[in-house]
C-alpha cells in the first residue's frame, strides 16, 4: 500500500494548498479534528492528514494500518475520511447542503 503514515510536515503540506479558502478551511478542520479525536495529526501518503490509527487483517492474510479519521484538501473539494462510516449520521448530513459521500469518505 502506498498510502502509509509518514513523518512529513502537516503544516508545510497545508501551507502549500493553492486555493486560499480551501487552505483556510483545512487549518480549521485540522484544529477541529485534533480537538475531537485527542490525537496528533500525521501525514498519510502525500495528501491525507490522519488522526489515530488501527490495524486490520483480511481473511486473505493481507494486513496493514490505517487512520481512524482524516481529511485531504483535494484540488476540487475537501474530502473527509471517517472509517466508521456515515450510517448513523443521517440527520447531520442533512444539514450540510450539497455533498457526495461513499462508505467512508465525504
């Protein structure tokens, strides 16, 4: 897996986000996620900031480590990653306005 936790600087990464509003929003999300999770942020790969981690092992024997929550200021949109999924958050999602989501990303 190429997206693994590393020691790259979260602050440097966010300072290089081109879109000013996305950069500003990213720093706010960074602070919110630190507060809510109680975890320190870490870079995962080149473009995801993650908080906390868990180990997994598939029946096939493949195993790895992944973040509990995270986000990425992509060129088109900010993406939030909630590994537990969004099934229990229908009411909150209804308050967001326009969005797209998958099983664990918003």
